[in-house]
């Protein structure tokens, strides 16, 4: 799945939110920042736009793909979890920022498991939303503004090259854009090449979750990374499972 931000736009964003005043507030602020924004008010319509198969999408032909989705959890027709799940199942790995109503942890964990890259708890400040949006889009449009002081150099893994600074993996066939969590997970493993990094350490470092959180979020991300990096994802040579403990990266 590749997509590129075109010249002249800071990025194309889909806002999925049924509360009109919130949706319009988000739209106004994003447009002020130069983003191109589309708003839909229910989950089924969102899946139609993102997966392209649930509703008639003939009028969308020719539109370029979205760079980011701001996805409310509570929606008519289909909730945000289901929208994220169906979007990922269709092979669309667009960045997803989920808006949750409660910060009790369970919604957050479920959202991350269904494929959200980041989350924000309502009510949120608009400047905080804009900051998250910038971070999530950085993978597609690296402007160096918030560049880490010592960025990792490119890492060659088999036939693939990981460009940490550009949030992408390049293979002879394609360039794959990575999400912030994918980059975080890769960095956590590459930084400790040859060592086992435990699941608890990854949950804490990459997702900001408690190390004992019961979740399969790491597993689904590992599946994705292996698909990008491994010659045969069923027999990984670079991202190796260490039974009962975690994962080890080998170049
Ligand atoms: Ca809502």
C-alpha cells in the first residue's frame, strides 16, 4: 500500500464523526493548517470510502487516497472499532487516529488491536489534536521540524531498506509507508539487535501501555512488519519470536 502527499497539500484527511459541531471544529482547524478534509457522519460510509467495497464508490474514482483518518469510536451504523478492523482487513494501512470517550484503557487497547495508530480521549484540545496529526503524517512528509536529535541511519535487512527518517521500507518492488507505531516497534527491536526484547517492554515503550496489559496488539504489528521485511513471512529470519518472552531482531 503506497500513497504520497501531493505537492501543495499538507495531506488529505478523513474525519469520521457524527457530532456535527465537533466534526466542523476539527475540519476548520485542519483546513487552517493546509490539510484537505472530508467529513462523514457514520461508520458504514467511512468503510465505503476507505475499503471501497461496502457502498457505491463510483463517484470516488480518481480521488487520491487519504493520508490520515480521524475516527470517532461512537458512531451510528458501525462503531469505530469495526471501521478500523474492516479498513485494515481490506489492506488499507492508512494512519488512524481514534477518538475515545473514556480513558479507562479498555477502549484504547481494543482500538490499537483493531489497527488504530494512536488515540485521543474526548474532550481534547484542538492544539493537541493538531500535534498528533502532524506526528502521524510525518511518516509521509518528513519536514525535520521534530526530527530526533540522533536519527537512526538506514538499516538494510535482506532485500529491504528501512528508512527510519522517512518512515518507510523500500523493497525492490515497492516503497511501504510505515505508521508511527510500526516505526517505534522497529526501532525498539533494531536498537537492541541480537537481544530479546520482551512483550512488556514493547507495550510500554511503543504503545505507552502497562507491561502486563492483556492484548494481541504486538502480534498483529509483527505480522505486518514481517510481510514487509521477510522473504518468507512464515519462516522469519529477521524478526524472530522468542517463545514466551518477546522478539529478537537479526539483520
Ligand atoms: Ca460520535
